[in-house]
C-alpha cells in the first residue's frame, strides 16, 4: 500500500477515535493482505507529524498511544469554545498528586507523614474520579493499607510517555512550572523556597485543617529520588477480585 493512503487512513482514525491509538491498533485498521509493515506505519506517523508543523494541531505520542491535540500557542483561543471554567485545584491536592507520582507506590499514611497534615478523603476521591490515581496493591502491614499509584490517564493528561519523563526533583525549586498548568485557589510563591523555613511552617501547621496549605518543600526533600522507583512487589498484595 502506498504511503499517502496509509497516512490518510491513520489520520482519519486518529481524528475519529476518542482516545489515543497505539501502532498495533493502527495496524489492525488494514486488511490482512495489505497491512503495512511496522516501519511503514512509523514513516506515516513521522510524515503526519511533519505535516502539522504550521498547523494549529500536533500529532504527539503519549502513554496510551498517538493522538492529535491543540498546539499550546493557540490553546487559549480554542479554549473559548467551552463555556465551562477549568477546574481549580488546591495546593494540598497538587502536593498529594506529586507525592504519589514521585514516590509510588505510596500509602495515605506515608503521604500524611511527609506533608505533616492529614490527607482529606475528598482529595483522594477527586484524584481517583479524574482517573489520575488508582489502588495498585496493599502494603503487607496491619490493616493492609492501600498503595496508590498513577495511571496511564495521568501520563496522557500531562503529555508524558512514561514516568521517566517527569522532571527530576533536583531541578524543581518551586511551583512556578506547575502553576502554569493549574489554576489555584490562591497565589503561589514563585521565588525559590527556603527549605528550613518551609519545614518549620509544616510543623506549625500539623494540626491545621486537611486542606490548609502545607509547605511545598516537604515533598521535595533531598532524600527523594529523581524519578519514581519501581514498585516494591515484595510488600504488595493485589486487591481481591470482585465477583461479577
């Protein structure tokens, strides 16, 4: 099959699909006898990406596959098509999500220990409803606390192919970069944080409400790895299957 036709089929499929498509899924669009080789599919993808160079959309690869999305430089204009205001997230929710992303699998108690304040049930529920976080197992401890980890939808939302693409913690000094992606309930300082002062503030707020601001530096401790570690399977027990 000629490359131009392969491009047209792939482009149409990606625009029609409601979710990203992988190369095997794109290959399954073709008949058994004229199925293009993997290198032909890759060339077609590269050609489509090049075609988007001067357009308002781009073809990108995320964790779940390939998809077309609006380019960032025109997103503000296209966003006016939707009257609904973007969701607003508290710093407490963002810190909880960051801890899960960088230290997964992690329990709720471990998150509370690092942040210095209790984690609101609403925060965990919101992350699960957005399909950014899920229970990946249970710690082999009394009470079998649930272990939380991120999902493919989390990676897709932040345009990541894998957790390895998360910025290293050693390069993060404040929340300025994250502020550009979220609308917060209150202003966030953009100057580099004083870690000692932040730790003191976190201790002072230990008895505050669960949604009160905790020091962002608590989740950026020097002992944290640059990227999430592989799950410790020895201490994880998969949740029991639910009968249909």
